[in-house]
C-alpha cells in the first residue's frame, strides 16, 4: 500500500505542477479558457488516479464474482467522475474542451514521458559504455 501511495504522490504532484506551469503561461498569453480547462482536466485526472490506487486492494482476496463487481463499480464511478469536467467544458465557455481533454490525460502523459526519458537515458548510457 505504501508503494501505491508513493507512486500516486510522485505522478500526481508532477502532473499538477506541469498543468499549473502551462496554465500560468496560458494566462499570461491571455488564453484563460485554455489554462482553466487544463487545470480542470488535470485535477479530475489526479482524482481518478488516486481513486484507482485506493480501490486496487479492494479487488484482491475476493472470489471472482465479487472482484468483478467491485471492478465494474470502480470503473463506472471513475468514468462518471471523468465525465464531470467534460460536461463542464461543453456547457461553460470559461473552459476550453480540448485543453480539458488534454488535462484528463495528464497523468498518462506524465507516466509515458517518464518511461520515454528513462528509455532514452538507458540508450545513451549504453552508447557511452561501448
């Protein structure tokens, strides 16, 4: 459980930091709906990631039927949570829809970017050793 919390903290703090920095740049450049949409999506992406980590242990140690039920409820609840920022950005002009969608994928983008950077670093180290 501690490893899950460390992973959540690492990726969530990095994702929120990146979203805030990009949003500040958008605010400075007078693209407020873009910045607000990015922050909105990132906050809900982080909430989704935390809920996913917290419900993970609930699925372990039960029979198949109960685990499937817990998984279904978890997925349905997280999808409902992710629909909130989309509905807000469609209804309200103060949020940009495309930026909100990008914010919803912020955690995934951070994880993917970290793995790509690690892969490049490993390739670079191998070429230095040869």
